[in-house]
C-alpha cells in the first residue's frame, strides 16, 4: 500500500481530528485490510493521543502509540511502520513517499485582518508569500487581503519536501526561492525560518507572527559571527564525527560519504536521537551534522563542542571559501 499524499485538500479542522483520521483509514482500507494502527504525534500534540486512540479502538482497530520524540515528517517511527498495518502521522505534511503511512496535517487559523499592521514594513509592491504547514490553508486568503491593500503576492511551488504552494520548512526554502522576489513576507512563529530564507535567497524578509502580531526583519550578522567563530575553533580539532541520521527523512548518506573523504580525521557516526550526552560520550573534538539542519544552527549552545553544517566543514577543510557560505538545506 502506498502513502496517502493529499496535496489539494485543506488541512483539517482540529475539532474533529479523530473523525477525519477514521475517514482516512476507511479510505485506505480500499487497498487492503487494516487491523493494527500506529499513531505518531509531534511533541506539542502528544496529549491528544488518548482521545484519538479511544475513538479508533471503538471502531475495532488495534492501536499502538509512538512514545518516541518526533520533530517532523522527517522523523517517522520506522519500527512502528514495520510492526503495524498503517502509521498515522499527525501534524505535518510528507517530506517523502512512504509505504503504509497516512499524513494528517494540523492547521491553526489566525486573524487575516492582523496583516494590515505588517503593510508599513513592506517596501515593495510585489512580494513572495510563504508560511508553514500550520497556516498554509490560509495563504490564498492572506494574499487576497494584501492585494486589496496594494501589494501583489507571489506564491510559488516548493520542493518534494513541501507539497503545498508557499510552504517552507527549516530544511527547505524552495517555495521562497522560486518566487523570484527581492522581498518576501513570512507568516509564522520564530525567527529561524525567515532567517534561513534570507540567507538562502538574499531577499529582504519580513517576518510576521500571526499569534502575537509582532514584526521582525531578520538580521544574519549575529548568526554569521557565531558560525565564523565555530569554524575557526573547529580548525584545531583533532577528530571529526560526521553525523549520519537514522531518521527517515534526514538520512543523507551520500553527503556524509562525500564529506568523510575531505579529512583523514573524520569518521561517520550513525545515530538516531542526537543529544548533547550522546556527542559528549563519543568524545570527538567537533561534529559535522548531515541530519536536520536546525541541529547545527539552533542547538549549538546545547552541545559541548562545535557542530558544523556540511558547508562549514568544507570551509574548515579548504574545499570552500567563507565568502561562499551557504545555509544548509535538504533538497
């Protein structure tokens, strides 16, 4: 049985999540009998597990719930996929095709009228419009609202990892790059995505938080200073551990192999959950991250030694110049 990848439908209204999952299971049963269902939730939704499980068991399904950490559709519970008839992954859009997986996106509405406050921060009459999976169901409404206020919006297709128009991930900025616009409006929380978009595209990015109404223009200077310092520190390392993820959508084996030949001080390390304790126990002087790009950028303060991106390791090894610095993406 193939994975269900519904890219045309609007993500669910979260009030009837159990009912929608039951409907998707019934549709999936057209391909074969389903008895054992595995449920996987991201960290912020795990408390919904019991109510969903209860509804499914009332319909006669055997249910098992993944208790492992989950940070996205790139982090499927592969053991449960093997041990169940189908895995229902809740909260994210698919980043690749997987057998016996149903994806149910988790949408969150925001007040479109709040966008009026972001208009004074936009300098162009034409902007690229991007957001995350939580808000992608409202991206057309946002575009129409901005156009009534004199701003034309370009919403572009992304990569296979981002099946919705205008959708970006922390590892994929194709939907922003493909707008071709020198200015981009990002709707979503946090600064990591818009900062990544700015570094990946060179565009001016306006970040609008749909929950707080705050507006921020990402400034890369602080990040680049930190990354430059880590690169210089790593040049003195006597050993490098090249992290090769075991996770479903983060395993970049070819990249890890290519990086390993750049230095005779480097070893490839296969690992599932990448934690400060795990890296400390391994004892390398520095690490190179080929798993989720955010680990190197967002979590560096948690790690005991430098954790470099692939591009930064190339700089350390002399295979790339600092002037050619790039943000890491999974393409």
